[in-house]
C-alpha cells in the first residue's frame, strides 16, 4: 500500500478488492468509512470485502461481445484492432 492512501480504490476484480480490504483492515482502517473500495464484479467476495459499488458486467455480456467481434473479424481480417466497450450499470451492493 502507498504511504498516503487515497479515499478510494478501484479494483480490477473482486479477488483484488477482497485482498486489498484485508490489507487495509490489517492497518486498522475501516472499509468503507475510511477508505472505499469499488470492484468490477458483484460477487459475494466483493460484498465481503466491503465494496459499496460494483459494475454489473455479466459473463453473458462478455460472451456476446466476444462472439460478435470474432464474427466481425472473420469478415474483416485486415482491419485494425479495436477497443470494445461493454456498457454495464453501476450497482450498489
């Protein structure tokens, strides 16, 4: 952890959020009152870590986007790589 902590952390996964929460709690910090944690998933592990907000990205949304992109790539093999945005709502846990 950095010497000076931010007010909030955005974690790339619930697993990371859970382990961050353990480190913060080991420093006697109260999550989320003193330091907030947000994660990209909304699993039980996120709730256990003290996350208050998550991003509701489901496996189905990822699968749909991946299939659509693979089919597009077959029809357009010479096009440049592109970044895909999957819209997902913020949810309060």
